[in-house]
C-alpha cells in the first residue's frame, strides 16, 4: 500500500504493513501503555503476532486495525480500528466487528483516540453499512470508557477474565 487509507485533521491511518513491527514493539513497550491490556510484558514475537492478527482481519473480512501516525510523521503513535474478533466468552463478543485502540502516552489526553476511532467507524459504516460494533475495555481505563461513550457506545455487560473486570459496550449503527 502506497499511502494512508484515511487522513484526519491530525492523523494518517494506514493498513498494517510488515514495516510496522518495530513501531508496534515501541508502542507497547511502556508498562503504562499495557496497564489496561493485562499489564504483562510484551515481546517482539507477541507484537509480530499482533501485526499478523491485524493484517488477517483485513485479509479475511475487508476491515481491521489501522496503524496510526501523526500527519507527516513516520513513527507509529497508535493503532485503532474496527476488526473482526472472537473473544471466546460469548456475551456478543464472538464472531463480530469490534473496535479497539491503543495509543502512545504522548497522545493521551489530546483527543487523538477519539479522532482516530471516529474516522475508523465512519470508514467502516461507509464500507459495510451501519451495524453493531462491540467494544471491550478494562474497567480501570476511565479514559477509554469516556472515548467509547463519546462515540455512542453503551454498556451492555461485563466480563471477569480472571485478571481484570471488562466493561462490554456496543454501538448499533
């Protein structure tokens, strides 16, 4: 792919590329970024697998996670998009479009996650029509819950995965 799929006021959203691997490793290295993702250490192998999952959603379903960069900057500032997921615990989280985002600390508190997620939802609904999108957020991640609610997601359940309590949300298009 030669350019971004979406461009917002501050961001470029790209489909995953092999060259994104190092940026993903850097993005997920800080413990603060992983705190609400299970807080376990990551590795180059885990981030390679994340990259493959992200690319796989695009290949199999035609939609997925975007790699996010500030306009004119090559470094990865985050990932965000509607991807096809199967969480394995039911509750509307299996075999469904799900939105998710992870951003670098330097992007926090600036509305960047909201900007990226709104663009991703807009693109998804234009391409596939309005439909239900699920969302799953650690209950300690107050900022991400606020982003989801700003985008029209409403709580539809909870799930205890043993390590964390997850808030389940949905948005019906």
